[in-house]
């Protein structure tokens, strides 16, 4: 009996048993997290005809860069020519195509907002097809970005979130700002609440993803409300000069202010010379 107990004890102390226990623990932890965590990546459901239409549009307008199956294409030097689209979700397509950033005329440092080339039905179809490539954020419902029912306290709270998370790139007045390597954070003036919400959940280009576990959906609505309040706020200090801060203000001071002083000094000097000449005559 003692010999059998010793053998069982030795087996329990085996390094292999520890690995098995560790794997079981990881599987259990992952399963529990998947059950209790909020869903961050959900593919939108669409009928097969919409998906087929989206694939046809994708093959014509997107496959030359992203590949026929959205796998992405590498340049000869091994650098990424166009990223893979598996897992970006329908929301990323709705944002990129709905703001005219995609399709790009040519690859560049940053995709710029341009004229939208697809109509809403075509954008919906493209988004439905890309959503089948892998689970990702779905297109938000109107209730998720609707700011009509928010009061002044919620707007002020959105300002706190904005100043903490967004002003470093987008400027205190959401006017945009420069970033390294020729990139920039675009101005949010005139951007729809839907596209602002989609940008937060998809993280286009260099922008980070603000998942619901980091910034709650209600807080995203408050941020959007604050951004919209900036666009309707009066400029109490006069001309905002693009709301770019000391850069434009300093330039205006040098060109307009000091320029006016120099012009006035030249006028005084020339007037004095004329007065002296008249007195001599």
C-alpha cells in the first residue's frame, strides 16, 4: 500500500502534471472571461445576397490592394502594402468608405477624407462582406451615438474624457494636429456622430482603439456631445484663427501686429523727411 501511495505521489509531482494543470487553468480562465466580458467583436448579420454584392464590389474596388480574400498584400521589400481585413469588422468599412478615405487613389502616409464614391447600400454590402472575414466591431446602432437626450452635466463629463484622452492629438478644440512621420490627427469639425463613434471602436490608422472596457458606450456618447458643443460654441476672444493655439496666434502677432508697426514707422519716417524738405524750401 505504501509503495502504491509513493508511486501515485511521484506521478502527482511529475512536471507533466504541472503543465496539464496550468493548461487546464488557462482554458478555464479564458472560458470564464469569454462568458462574462462584454462583447467587443461582433460581426453584423446580413443575408447572402448582400454579402455576394459586397464581394463583387470588393473584387472591383478593393482586391487590388487588400487581396481577393482580404488577406492583405506585401510589397517586394516585405513591408505592408495594404493590411489584411480579417477582424476589422463592418464598422471599420463603414467609417473608411463612408468618409471617402477608401478606396485610396494611391498608397500614402495617411488616408485623407475625400468625396464618398459608394452609395449607402453599397457601403452596407461591402461592410457585410468584410464582416464575414472575421469577427470585428459591427456598425453601431443610432441609439449608441445619439446625443439628443444628454444634459449639460453629461456634456461637461464628456469634456473631461476628451481632455484626458483626445486633446494630445486632436487639439483642445477638435481642430486636429500634427503627428510624427508626416501624419496628422484630422479635424472633427463636420464629422458625423456615427463616424466619430466608429473611429473610437475601430482605431483607424494611428488612432488607438477605445474598447467598451476602456471607455463605456455612454462615455463615448458624452465625448461626441462635447465635440459637437465645441462646434456651436461662440468665440468669446474674437477670431479663433483656426483654433490652433499659439502657432497661429504668434504668426498673426508677427505678421499683422509687428508688420503694422513697421509700416507705421516707415510712414512716420517718410512723412518727417517730407516735412523737413518743405521747411527748407
